């Protein structure tokens, strides 16, 4: 019981007043979860009419004084003077802006342990199996207008685990987070994280292979050679079955190689963590050698040096807005990277790779108008339709068009203003963040915290001392991709 009370207080201290999700986690036995409560009210309103907003459609320009009709989770109409049923929920958005839900192409928000770092090739592990739907940062991301995440394995391995694309349906069962029909993907990584540049090998330990970029290339070539042979064995077996041959023995199933065969067959996307121009070129050449495409180069901080080659291969690029110099391989990063690659014809997105930066992706995209003179429409695409294209979900999300999922955010002003904030966030037509409800619940949360602090276990020691501190949090500018959860310590930056 003492441990349970301590946990309650830790959660209350951890969550800011506006990040109410963690308190919901602590008190779910005493009241309905906020997302679940909204779901009940949403069920009664299968129609929502947003009136008189400035609509940033992304693909069809900016529409002033425009209505959006949502019906059964889809965008049913975009235009002026739209009509809805008598039971529709009507929102007056006069003076406000509506844009598609932000898509973060590189996230670790729902995964506490992001690296299975014991092997160089861990293509058999799946992030989907270890998602945490109660992570408080999910609620904060909704408050920043984010609706879709590409939850990736970390960067400890040359070939890491399988990713999962989710919608942030906070308060719902984890199964409802999974983005239906999103193409499967996998995480690759190159450079310092893979070769353990910041790790110390203790006496008696053996450094895991590879320890150089040369070794990383060999790991890739060996893995795909084995995958190609595995595919050939199964193709020959299936052909023999089709010929009605007798006494056949199927090849042994290999869970490590099956995802790589899917890559060779074009059925699984590759999202590759990389920094330096030389390793980028190496990966593109190897992919060409084995006949598959790199879907996205993640981080790709020296992409501006080899933009022509990236465009020729057909890879997308998902980068940071303005992070550089935090480790050796990031020294040559420049804030003009996204603009240079965009001008080269590459599909570019801006990602967070951070629970904190994810709720500020609107501002990260706005910076690209300064660094490289992207237009407003080009900058908006960096966090909406472009990442949706990279994840293969552009027919569902990323722009405001009739027939697409009603994943939207209503902003108090233009999203590129530092003074703008989200009023309401919709996913599939349901409200998952409402600022007015949030404000109304803050006094209740404060009272709850004060009551928990009165518990005996949480009082200051009688002989001096202080109340228990909040659990340690990652620095605000920390890159989650640099975490290594394999017993060898953290590989920060």
C-alpha cells in the first residue's frame, strides 16, 4: 500500500497541470478515464460541424471562412454554409484555424524500452507488442495537435525491430491505437549508436559486432544475402507444392529473415537512422544492389551533401529542424538541410524523435520558412502530408479533403505563431483533447495532489529532509533514439 501511495504522488508531481493524462492513470479506478468519457459523449455526436474557420487544407490551399462537416469519423464536406443534422455538434471557429492532425514520422512515445541491443540484427522483435497507451506525453502531444505517430525501434542495431504506426487515441484500449492498414516497416541504423561510440567495454566483456561503419555494411550484406537465399528456398518449395510433388519438407521458418524477405518483396518499408553522407551513400548503394528501396532516411543530417543521390534513389528524408553539434557525427548538420533536400525533389518531413519536441512540431516546421525560404504551404507539408506519404497513409490523413479521416486540430491562431495553441484535437471525428475541459479539471487535479501529499508516507521526515522528488525525466532536448536499453549503459548523443 505504501508503494502504491508513493506511485500516486510521483505521477501527480510528474504531470504538469495541463498534462492531466498521468493523473487519469493513477485514478482510473475512481473515475472514468478522460478519453473514455469523451468517447461516450462522442458516440452521441456522429456529426460535427466546424463553422467559419480558416482551413489549411495542405493540398488545396488556404480557405477562409470555411466550414468542415465531419460524419462517422470522416470528412464529409469542406466549403461554405454547409448543413448538418439537428443532432450535430456545432463548433464556432470564427477567427481560428483548422489544420490536419500532425504526423510525427519518428517517435518513441509509447515505448519505454526502445532497443533490443543484444544482437546486430533484431528484425524479429516488434514495437507493437510493447506499447504503453497510458504514457502521459501522448496527452501532451494531442495538446500540440499531433494525431499520428510512427513508433520506431531505437538505433542500437544495424537492423532493428519492426515499427508500428498509431493514432493517439488516448484513454482507449491499446488495440484502438493501431493505424488500420498502415504498411509495415522496420528500423535500420548506421553510425555511432550502432558501433557503441559512447559505450565503455568493461574488463572481461566483448564488444558487440560491428564496431565500425565497415562492419555495419557487412552486417547488412550478410543479412540480405541470407534473406535472399531463404526466399529462394521458400519459392522453390511453393513451386514444388504447386506441381503436386510428394514427400516435401518445408524450409525451417526463420522469424529474423521473414521481415527482410518482405523488404525484398516491397512489402515492408525501411526507415533508416543515419547522419553522415558516406553512410547514406553506402546504404543507398546496398539497397540498389539487392533491389529494394529505402523508404525514409531518418535524421539524415548530412542529406544536403548528397541530396541528388537521395532523390535518384527515391528515398524520403525525415530530419530535425535545428539540432546539430550534439555528437561528432552531427557536427556538419545545418538548419537549411530540409530546404535543400526539398529543392532537390525529395519528400521531406520534420520529426521529433522526442516526447517533448513532438508537441512543438508546428514551430519546428515554421523555422523552415526562415532557414531556406520554404513557402508556408511547403513548411506545412513537412508535418502533415509529407510524413503521411512516407508512412504510406496519405490516402487517409495528412490533408483536409472529403473522404479522409477526420483527424484535425483547431488552433487559436495560425499554427506557425508561437502564441497559437490548440483548442480541440479530433481523431476519426472524436475529440481527444479539449482545452476548455482541461482547464475545468485543473482545480480537481490540484485538490487530488494535495490530498495525496497528506498521506503519512509522503510527509517530510521529522528529523529534517524533504518530500520525495519527482522521478527523473529526460532532458527536454533529448533524442530518444539515442537510448540504449541493453545493459551496456546509455548512449546519449
